[in-house]
């Protein structure tokens, strides 16, 4: 393999190079190739190749030294060139400084010469101008306007400039000597002013923006410039209001005019502000007055809707107009325009809102009670009957028959939704139409009306009626519909609370009224909770009373002392079955009527009373051996019903009671062992003894000695 520098170019792999060299050597491969492996020949080839590499290294080294020498020589030559260029640059920089100083000197001389020329030329121009004005003044003095500038319509711009200056000069002249000429100049001044305005009007109708700009620039120094702007504004609005939507038309008009104003007038922001002011004070104010005055005294609901809609659309229009250049304080400017339109209506807004809400809410409620053929009963009076009802609500004293409402709760979700919807609209209008400083106070007054009509006139009234309709605990076949009242009142109050958080809180959250609102809400809740608690308590008493009646009617003394104990089926008694069915039905009603933790609270109370009733009931009987087994069957069934409560305490009570009933059937010798069991060991010994005494064989077998 010939040794050349190209063999060592990157990427170079020494192992691969050696392998390739060995492979090319005859007898040098790992297997010897076609020939047997010959290490001597391979060694000889390596030695020869090493010599070639040494020669190649020397050759390359000589070439590198030659290139290094050449590089050093060229670097020295380049350094000399750079030094020569630096010297040339320094010379050029010196020449540039000299030239700059010379230019500055010449410029100073030129400025000085210009100042001298201006000092000579300015008085000359003033003199020429004064002479020219005096010539024109003489023509007015003579009464003969001979100059072409006053007689040629083409030169109206030049004539306007002259007459404007003459008019200013005439103001300084004494009236007694120059009254006639002053009148002539003023007449010509007004005549030219009128011609310019006519020319501007004609150019506007033709759409000639350039001509409008020229005439407006001339009129800028005339007193009639404001009239020119008024004419422009008037003509802009011609044909702009072809549709019924005045707000959309106004936005389109201002969008179109804004670009044109910037091309025509030197102070476009002033013209735009005047245009918008003209639209607000004329077009919009007339539109608002027409819409509101036609319903203000005839249809207050429509009036409030129109007021809200018009005010909202006006403020939205004002927000769009802020994109235009209307001066430094455009927000204040637009706010004043809106206030001028709506101030008279907004001053009386909240009183009209409250009157409407009060009337509308009363009508919704009355319509509901009329649909039920119900005449609302006055609450809080002083009659004896009402006093009896209030005493009976808080006690279980039988003060006469309860009111029969035939299961009607006198609560309507539709009525509530209507009341909340009306109030929501009132809050929305209040937020939009109230002054920021009055907003919390106005929102609170609306909230008080909601409390009055929804919470007091509807919910509280229904609770009062519901309490009056709860039968006494010993009533037969009582309709315990108060749980339906609880369910509906709970649903309604959730809706009330949602509106409180969603619509009232944002309006009062940062004001002192927040505390007052929360306090009022808390009072309302507490008053309702007191009545709900009273009604639920009395309803639970009625449930227990119904169970008592079932037990008193269905339970017989022979149930637990059968005459023929050998032919008795071990199953729960009829009274137990009916009570369990009744209890299951009531538990389901409680679950449907309550929510959250209230379910467990009420079921716990019902379960405790249920347990107490059964415990006291079974202590009224004496038990034979077989009767004790039947009692245990009953308690086991009662315990099944207790599982429906899903309350650990109630289930524990019945578990203990079930263990206690075992005392009725165990052998006398085992009584002490059973009483020491896990479930009975913590019970009062007197209670255990009293239960053992219920056994028929207590006295016969003298079980007392086994128990003691």
C-alpha cells in the first residue's frame, strides 16, 4: 500500500489502518488468506512501512517549515501596509478637521449675512404690505372698489385675506371720523364671509374635500368660522338617520365623518366634539324623551325596561365614540352629555323601581293565592284563636282542632321564580342606572323588598299555615304534610341564597351595606329555622303518636303470652309489621324532604324517639318463654327498620335493646352471665332488673336470687 498524506486525512482510525495494511500483505491476514500466516513477512512489511512513514513525516515537516517561514514573511509585509494606511488616515483626518473648521466659519458668515438681509427685508416687506393695504383702504374711503381682487371671483381667497386685515385695522380707527369707511369694510367683510360659507357648503355637497379644506383654512380667521362648522355638522346629518336604530346610525355617521374632519379642518377634535354634542343634545335627547314619556305614566314596567335599554345603548355608543379624538378629557365630556339626557329620569328611578317591584310582587302572590281559592289569614293579630294557634305551635297542648289545608303547602316554585326574576331585573337596572355612590343603598332597598315578599309574605306565611295545620300527637290518620313544606322551603331558600350571592353581593361587596345585608339575611334564616325546627319536632311527635296508635290497636297482651305455646309460629307480630312499614315510609319521606346534615339530624331524633317508644311499649307486657322469643323477633324486625336510618347511634340503641330482650328467654342460671356480656355490662342494673321482672316466671322461680 503506497504511503501518501491522503491516507491520514480525517476521520483517521489507526486500528483500521493497521488492519488494512496487514490484510494487503501476503500471509499477513488473521487466517492467512490463501496462504498460511507468515509473521516474519508481516514484521518485515511493518518495518518497511514504518521507514516509509518516517520519510513521509520528514517530507511533511520540511513543507510545514517552508509554509511557516512564508507566513511570517507575509505577516511582516501586511504589518508594514497597515502602518502606512494608519499614517495616511491621520493625514486625511487632519485635512477633514481643517475643512470642518472652514465650513463652520463660512456658515457663521452666511448666517450673519442672512440676519442682516432679513433685518433689511422685513421692514421693507412690512412697508410694502402697509402700502398695499393703504391702497385698498383708500378705495373703501373713496367708495370705489376698482382693484381686480375685489371684483374677480377667482381671487376670493386673496380678497378674504385683505379684507380680514382691513377689518382688524378698522377696529382701531376712531368711529366719529371713519364711521363710513368702517361700515363699508364691515359690509365687505360679511359679504365675503357669506360667500366663503356658501362656497364651503357647495363644496361639501359636491364632495370636494380639497376645496373644503382651502375654504375652511381661509374662514379660520373670520368670525363666521363657527357658523361654517355648524353648517358642516348640519349637512353631515342630512340623510344619515334613515333607519329606526338611531344609535347604530349615529355610530356609522361618526365613523364616516371622523376621517373627513381630519382632512378638512385644522382642529378636527373640536369639530368632532361639537358634532357629537349636537347629536346628543338634539337627536338622542329627542329620541329618549319620546320613548320614555309615552310610557312613564301608563306602563311603568315598559318604562323601566325602556330606560334601562336606552341608557345601556347610550353608554355603549359613548364607549364606541371614545376611539375618536375629542380632546384631552373625552370621558368626562361624554359623561356630561349622557347625564344631561338622563338626569331627570335617573333622579326618580329608584323610587319608581321600588314601587313597581312592590306592586308586581304583591300581584304575583295574590294571583297565586286566588288560583288556590285561598284568602290569606292575617298573622300576628290579637284574637284568642290566633293566640291558641301560636301556643299550640310551640307546645303539644290540645287547644282545639288544627287547620285542615288538605295537604296544600302554599309554597310555589313558580311564584318564587317569578319573584326572583323580577328582583334580578331590578338588580340589573339598579347596577346600570344608579349613581355609584348610591348603588349599595339602592341595592339594599331592593333586597329588603325581596325579603318582604318572598321570605315574609310567602315562605314565612306558608310556615305559619303549616305549623297551624300540624295535628296533635294523638290525632288519628294525621296528614303529616309539613315535611313537604320543609322540602319546598329548603329548595326555595337555595334559590334565594343563589340570587343573594350572584346578583346582590357584587353590588354591595365593597360598601358598609354588606354587613347590614348579611345581618338581615342571618335574621331571616334564624326566624325560618326556628319555625322549621318547631314544625319538624311536632311532626316527629305526630309520627311517634301514629306508631303508638298502631301498637295500641294491633298489639294484644296474648301476643307475648300465647295460650298454646307449642303451636306458635316464631315470627314478628302484626303490630310490629305495621309499625315497621310506617317507619320505613316516614324515613323515606324525611330523606326526600331534607338535604345535607339535616337528614342525619332529623333521622337521629326520630330514631331515638322510635327506640324510646318501643322500649316503653314492650315494658308494658309480661312474657312467657315463647312470648320472649316473639318479642325478640319483633325487636329484630325493629332493628331492620333501624338500619334504614343509616345512623350509627340508632342502630346501636336497637342492638343493645335486642341484647336486652335476651333476658326474657335465657335460663335463670345464665342471667348473670348474659348481664355481664359486652352489650349489657354498661347498662344500669335497675334497668336490667326491671326487664327481668317482665318474665312470667320471675316470681314463680324467684329469679331475683339468680339476678342479684
